[in-house]
C-alpha cells in the first residue's frame, strides 16, 4: 500500500524573522525570531532561559507556566510576537539575587520539588496566588494550582510549602509541623 | 485567520488541523474588553474578556451566576487567564478521532473533519459528529443571550441558539469573515439559571455532558423553562420535551423526574469523548434532575 | 522506633534539604532538553502508522534533498538488535523489516532545525505490506500467526511460566473453603512530566558522548556499544537529572541510538526531544494483566494454598517483559505465609506499544487480585479484614515457599497504625451507604538480587575523594530521577565523616567519571549505592582515623567524627578540624581516595525463574482508603488515605514522606482513572496519547494522606534503610476496590474503577444480581511442563525436582532474570 504524503502538511516555515522588544524578569532585550515562535520557544531557545519547561506543548499540563503582566499563563500557547510591551516573569527572576523567594525556600525545605520539572510552573502560579490572596486556605491553593500537573509529589508537599511560605510572607515565623517532616507518630 | 486567546486555535495549528498562513490578533481591540450595562439592565460582555475576567466580574457574578459558573469550569486557571469568552463560544467542535496529531490521524487515514472522507465515529453517516464542547455556550442558549457579530457588511445581532448548528464541521452559522465582538446577557428578571458539568477530573477536561437550565418563576410556579445539553451533540441541544415537562409545575419531584426522562431520550452522545456513551446518556437524567433541583432549592431558600 | 526524632545519628533520620533543591527551585537544573551545543542539529524519527506491517521499500530521496537536512537513517544503517534483557534482544533502533506497533521508528532525519527535521520525516515515502494485527491477549492465544516475533515460547506467547512450590491441589482439597475469582488490571503509563530527550556529540578522535533523560545510563552505554559496534571505553553516557521516570526511562531507546549515530556521521552535536505522543509510544508501562486467583483457607482464615494465574499483554517487544511476567507471581509470598503456591504466567506479544516496568514492576496487578480476594475471604468467614491479614503475616527472618529470604518485616505494625488512625474498628462496615473503608497491604523489593545481565561484579560502586580543603566528593553511577538519590549519597557520607552534607559534592550518572551503578530501577538505589557509599566513607574514616590517632597520640578506636571535627571521643576538646584531619592523612598515606561497592547476598532459590523476586530487604505497606461513592453516577471520590510504611530506617524522613505521598497519588490515578487503551477496531491506535485525555489526577482529585513511617533498621540496608519509592503505591488500588465494596456492596474486580463500572454494579444489584463487575473467564493457555520446587519445610534445597523429559523436548534456554 502506497503511503500518501499530503503536500498540505509539507511546508517549511520560511518566514522572515521579526524583531521584538521583550521585557523578561525586568530586563528589556531586542529579540529576533520567526513570528510563529511561542513564548516558550523564544524564552528557551533565544534567551537561554531554560528554567521554563514543557510537558505537552498543547496547553494540557501547565508545566510551561510563566507570568505575563503578573498573570500566570501557558507560554506554549502565547505567541512571542504578541508580548511586546508586556512584563514576562520566569523562574530565573524569582529569587532576589542569591536570596530565594519564600516560596522557593519552602519548596526546598519540604521537598516539594522532587524531579523538579513541574516546579517552576508551580512556583510562578503560587506566587500569583499569594500576591492576590496572602492567606489562602487549602482549597484556594488546590483551585489555584489545578492547572499544573505533577506526577511525583501527590501535591501534598506543594500545598504544605505554599502554606508555609504564605505564613512567612505574612510575617509569621512559621516552621513546618512534625507530621509534615516525620509523618504521624 | 483571527485569533483571540489562542488556546483553541494554536493547539489546532500545531496539530495541522488549521493551517492559516497569517493570524490576526484581536486582543488589542479595546472595545472587545469592555463590560457595560445598558438602561434595561442587560449586560454586554466584550468577546475579548478572558474567562477569568468573566467568571470574576462583579456584575456577572451577581446577575448571571450561571455564566460565571460555566466560565469558571472551563479547563484550568492558566487557560482561563488566556482563553476568551468569545473564543469559548466559538470553540471548535471536538472528537477524539480529530483532536490528535497529524501522524495519529494519518494512521487511521484521517477523518472528514480534516484531510479525510469518513466519520470514524459513525462510518456509515454522511456527516461529522464532532462534539460541541464549550461550557459557556449552553448557558448562553439557555438564558437567551444574543451575540453581536461584525463583518464587512456591518453588524448584526443573533440569538445564541441560532448561532450553533448541528454539524461537526459547519458548527457555527457565523459567516466566515464575521467576528463575534460581544455577548448581550438579558436582564435577570424573575428567572434563574445554572450549569452543571460532567467530566473525569475537576480541571483540564472538556465536558462530556453539560446541562444548562433556566427557570422563569412566578410565585412558586414555573412559567417558562429552557434546558440545554452540551457535550452530547455537535451543537447546543435544547430539549423542548424536558422544558414542557416542568412548565406549569412547582418543580416538584415528579415534574423534575419527567423532565429528566424527557431529556434522556434525545441525548445521544457518540463514542468520541472520554467515558462510554451509554453512561454519558444515562447521566443526562441525573444531571438534568440535579440542575432543576438546585434551581428549586435556590428558589425555596 | 527508628523513625522518631530521637537518635544518636546526626544526619541520618533527620529532615534535610536535598542537595539539588536550590537548583530545582530556581530553574537551574539542566534536564536533557535544556542542553544546547554550538552547531547543534536536531533529529526527528519517522514512526510507523501501522500496527503490524512489512516494510517493502523506503525512499528517502525527497527528504534528503530538502534544504537544511544533513542526514537520513533507515533500518539498514543500524542493523544490530538490542534490548534491555539478554534474552530479548528484539529491538532495532530503526525497524529493518517488520513494524510491530503504531509508533515503531522506521527512519530518522538530522536537520538544521526541529521544524525542518519534522517536515523531512513527512517527505520519506514508505511502502508497507499490511499484516494482520494482534490486538489482545485472547487474540494472541487464538492467533499464533502471523507471529510478531520468531523467538517466542509459543506462537504469539512470548513467555510461558509454570511453577509450583509444594502441593497446591492437596492444600486446596484440605481447605475449609476454596474460592476462585478473576481480576483484570488495565495497562497504564508513567507519564513523566519531562518528555524524553537526548543529545549526542562525537569528537574527531572517535569518542562519543550522549546526554540523555535515562534512568539506566549503564544499560544505555552497553546498548550503544553493541549497536554502534564501538568500544564501550570510547562512549560516554551521562544521565541528566530525569524529569520523572517511574520506570519509563529504564530501557535503551531508539532515539538515543539514532542521535549517537547521527553525531558520528555528521560530526555535529545533535539533539532529539520526543513529543508527548512519542512518550506514549515509548511506553514500557504497566502491563494489562488478566488474573485467576484460587485460594484455599482454613476456618480461621489461614491461607493454605494459593494458585495464581496471570496473562499479560506485552505489546510489540520484549523489554523487561520476561522479568515482568515472573514478577506477577513473585511477591505474593512475602506478605503472607503461604505454604503451597502455584504460579502460571504468560506474556503475549500484541501490536501495541511495548509494556515494561512501571513503579511496582509486575507486582501491582497480582497484588490487586490477592488483596481483593482476601477481602472476600474475610467476609466469607466473618473475620475483620485487618485481623485476617494479621493472622497470615509472613514471619520475619524466614524463607518463603518460593525461596525469597525475608529479613525485617513490620507489616503488622503498618496494619495496626492505619487501623488506629482511620478508626477502622469503629467505622469499617458501619458507615452510611455511599461511604466506605477498604484495607490492603503490600510488599516490595529494595533492589533486585540479580543484575539484568549475568555477571559477578558489584551492583553499585562509589569512589570517594577527600580533598585537603576539607571538601569531599562522592562519585557514583547512580541516577537521580527526582527520588533524591544524589542526596542519599551525601547524607550517608556526611554521617560517617561527621561533616555537613552541603560540604559534599556529588558526581553521578556519568560513565566516564563514575563507577558503575546499575540504574534507578527496582527501588535499588538507596540500599545499593547507599551501602557502597557507606563502605567508601568508612574506608576513608579508617584512613583518616589512623592519621589523627597518630597526631593526637591516642588509640585509633577512640577517634570520633562530628560537626566538622575529628577528635578524641574521651576528650572531645582534643581534636582537629576535618580539613586538617584530611591533611594529616594525606601526609601519612598519600591522596585520600577510597572506594566502596555493593553486591546483594546470594538468594537460596536455584530453580529457573528464581532470579526474579530476591532482594536484600523487603519494604511493607498497609493502607486504609476512605471513599465516597455517588450512587446515582458511580463516581468515586477519595477524601483520605492512611498509609503505614515499613521503611526500616529513614535516611531523610521528609523525602520518604514525599515518596509515600507520590506513590499514593499515582496509585489513586491507577485505581480511578488512568488507562492506556487502544482502538483495536481502528488499526490499533492508542486511544488517547495526550496529557489531556490520559487522565492524570489534578490537585482537585488528590486525597489527604496520613503517613506513618514504621519499622526497625534492616541489617542489609545502609543504616537499616529499605525502599519507599514503589511499595506504597501497591496497596492503593485494592484498598480503593475494597472500600467501594464497603460503601455500596459492589465488587469491581477491574482497575481502573471507573464510574461506569460502579454504576453497572449498582444496577446489577438492583436487579438482584451480585453487583460484581469484572472478567468472567480466563483463557485456556498451554502452560507447558510444570516445574516443581519443594519448599524449604518439605526439605527442599531451592532446586526444582528433575523434570521428566517431555515428548516434544521443548525447553527454552535462558538466563535467570
């Protein structure tokens, strides 16, 4: 049986590149890329910001989450060309110099990052949550993170880390409970 | 091709369902982001509002809870931050023989919705059976919303119901070059509505059944009703038999049961979404009952 | 108890950050696809659109002439077969002749960009002659032809096993009650968040480097050497941190070999990243398994005989399948004392993506059948299911009927903890309709007793370098797939040398720099690389002790290590800083470098098949699951899981907790929604190869988890540690099934337990039926000659009884494991 290769599917993108001014993690850069490139691709391939990951490239897993003007979005479904003038925040910009953000600190402390692949997306989604709701309850956290899949942690340590960080960001010198660290006795 | 949030179009483009040479973003048209309330109390939502904006907007939450509910049930928080209300109302029909990669579709020799000649869900049928999968659309039909369309020949307003068409390929009655610019939600006036969604998980998933119900009350009597099914046909499917079953009643158990049975009969899901079709059909009864019960309880409290 | 806060240990048993935690929360960790090299090319594979077909012709001319294409490969360029098991060398990097599932790679392109490579694959014309596809276990039994592989045991049955320990027929005859039930466990897949990726680079001096998202760099190293016909010493394999593995990155894969070949041909670095759909095609996940379980019990519920039959749907290739098949019969005996045990297992070849090892490798399926069966027996005999299990526990420090040596065993404590925590005694069987509790237990290996290929060398090696700066570097071939194995090395060395884990640098998973560790599979790494690290650290401690004893003029035995100092245990002020101690040692004995290695103890089993199941230590888990079942829809919700895990000794209790919670999560997904299904009537396409339609639980489905870490140090584990990465997954599926029965009286003898099945059971009950949903029959299989092994209590020595020479004389030579 002869296999068809429908010519409709065969076309190499020969687009001229566009030059767009992007502001990423507070720094503005002119970037040259083919206009069909997604924000995910430009961040990783042009700006070498590989902290933003991908799990499906179809908007079905949340791994590629970044903040655009503070709002968590799926960078695999954003065209970079549409981002001119917007403020993009990636995981690389989350820490303040060598001082980790309280969320990063809490994730590290509780082992909320296992393989770490979904972690950047979770951290950014959680950061946006805590900006709007500094004192979220467990259900608020579940709702806010319901667009990020994790296969390692069962989400439990992630919730606990968000709660720990939220308390600390409200100025409470919180420490994790024994059952979080050691299990129930 | 026009694009708003891109959450429907770009995955389709990546899988070569749609292959536009150029896309034009509508996101920076200011009018499409406006929410206005006219003198009659009707709300006009710009179609470029994100689903998050719609679900959180004060006027929508207070006056049109069902719209807010439905918008909030779409996919994930991340996607709702991007996807627009207009995009959701124009959502491409879905089918798990169609929403697959080019290579996957090639392995079954494609289907009539793209590149092929047959509908794999119903191979002997001459038409495409892809499924209407918007959560908000059934609500719009139920509450009698109107869509504002703008094209080269000017604008027109159409009832939501007539916007959808029972065909997996030609699923909208919109002209090719028309843009959905706004939705007019009627003034809440003695009626109440709700939306229930059935799916495997609490997020990500498209509906495998959606039930939108609107009841107009006079005292404790139902004077009018609209019951609309989503996710089981290529269009937002009104079930007049179920509506008739409750009009004139107090929405007592018996009338709810009659409506549920009436909705069950014409609910004909096909084997092209998650879950088996027999169960989805069976759930029509349960979800129509629950939607009506919710409206009754709300009225009584 | 070993897992409480009180202990003399300074690092072990204490919550610690993982040594790579900061890199992971800042996005600094470099996964395979995060690597870019100058002049790098991109590769794509063309995969078969047919489940079973013969390649008649491949024409690559159009692809080769596309601008930007650097090279195209087909099967003839890589003719040497490979496979993870020596007995199943049945894969080719690119299929030379017969494609065996949709997604089997047939050609590959190297191009200047991923887009060009992608386009070029669509310009390759392949002419196929279609063969009848084999779509299921039953189909494979009914159709020995067309044969998917020529080397199979019997037609399209890849592997057939027939083993008996003791006399099961007699035990069943003598039993108070005998029950036979059938169960089915649908296949599912790992779905790591990271798509597989690999990057290869070759240098002009004939050396090759491969970076890959692999759990088993050592086996990839061997496969590359074999297929590329190169000396292994010129190949360097570096396993990048894996963005999740769960067993899915444990085989050598086509894409790894293809980029290596391209790098050699083009002289350019080249990378490949698979699409999510291709990750589904790589699969190697949970085998669909049909089971028939026959139990004979005494009046008080003691299991006297167990007869277990399994039929596995293996997909298109061998992968770990021979081991998987044995595993469906191996660990039934490590939880409960079973005097007479018969196991028959068969693995079918079908034209689907190959199955292999997923978390729990071959044991979750039989565990599901066994634990639901016990729930039934408890009901039959009116014995509490927890009591029934407590009465049947396999004793510690014994050898089982199938010759597995059990060491520490605290399943009883696990059961008691979850029974207490869940208020089982007050609530089981007494909750209102629609709510229920279910209990199940399990056991898992802490590493396999035998390597995948036969050899007498250690399974794990560590080299330790103590620098005169006081810095310590640990070199080990182990691969961190997110479970924290790099950190385990640091904690253990830190404990022994009395220094802070942060002062230890860990270099792992690099075949040029690190001694071999077999890989991150079978929950072997903490125990095996941990023991190797312990030995290396103790050797370093010994050298340093000698030097410091001389300096302090005390007996070597008095030298103690703690808080970055080396000192006289009887006079702690008399001592030196650790860096100074290393300098003293270096001055006396030269550069301070030590080694450690680990080889598991020999197992007493001597029969064919005895290689699968032995382990230095078994972990144990017990879980109680609470469910809420909606009687109108059949939808099952799980609010809470209580789980007790016998860990022996936690190295880091917080990461142990993370493994338990993650296991519960994955078990919940398997119990309720995950399934790898195909449309057998539509060219055997995978029904749902996407993150959207393969249902992985979100935050909104995940239950609360109450975890109890129990146990006492196992003599074979480093500091007594046993595994945790896989075992806690196993009891979840049967516990959910048992809880659904408690809630609504419906037995769903299939996984996943979907709303459709529950509702079907409810309706059946309403109509006066049993309410059971599950497989009705088990296929007739020619099991071949029975291998009989007398158990230890019948005077057995671990060997099989001599077999009568069969008329056909068919035996299947193979190596163990």
